[in-house]
C-alpha cells in the first residue's frame, strides 16, 4: 500500500535546481540540473534528495489520478486501506493505532476518519474498556472500496517502480555501479525493504 500524503504538484520547480520543466517521455515535467555545483558540490544530478523529491511528485500525481474515480484523496485511501488491513488481521484499532500504522499525524487522522465515516466507509465504535476512545471498523461498502482501490494503486505502483528493476534504465544514468559498470536493478521486495529502512531509521541530530 502506498504512501500517506495527498498528491501535490510542484509550482515552478525547486528553487536553485536549474529545473526547466521539459516534458519527459511520459508527459510529466522532467527535471534538469547542472552536473557540477559551487564549492565542491556535485550538483543535483548526484543528489538523492533532489531525485527523491521529483520521483515523489511524479508518483503522487499518478496515485491521485488513479484514486479520483474512487472519490478518495491519497491520505483518505491510506487510512481506509490501513483500517481494512488491520480489521482483516483481527484488530479493531483506535485512531492513534491507525495513525501509527499509516504514519500520519493523529490530528489529521481524526479529521480524515470523520470524513470517511461521513462517506459511510468507516464506523466509530465506543471502546468497551475506555468509553472516551473510539474503535474503528470498516463498513462492508468501505471494505469493497478499499480492496478495489488497492488493486488499482498496486497496478500504478508496479508501473511506476518498474524502471528501478531495470539495470540500464533512466534511473541509473546519473550514477553507475562500482567500477563504472551498470548499477544493479531492484525487485519490488528489495526496493520495499530499502524504502522501509529509510522510513524507519532512527532520527539523527
């Protein structure tokens, strides 16, 4: 299941990156950058953060478009699919547990849960052990929608991340493998493991 923020398109690119907005082969705006920067900085071509930013923007645009027919924002989809998954595993989470699973802010989660409830996709039940808390159970309509949306998002993900599995794909152009040879491709499990390692790494000063 995919990430947890609504898709947002960059307005005019990243300041100081030299992006021209030329159309890429898929029709998305493609970044450009000088290979050499000031004071020994290699420039954006060799900046992982720069390319992560652009890849994220492109991915979010595609996910947002895929979810439009389901009348779900990206964040709503993440919470709905996480609630469905947790329910399927036998858990009936409260909002804090759902936020932890989705990686979202608790306050934002509360607001989005109310919207999903208003759409008839989630039910909030009183926790028998704490009447101040609410447990979240997906409705039959919500479960049906979540599963259909997950299938579509997984299809988009598979197409989007496919270049990472190709050793000689465009993603490898700025950086070659050790010894100047082609960089190795990553299958979906290896790529997921890498992204999870980055997402769960301890915060550093």
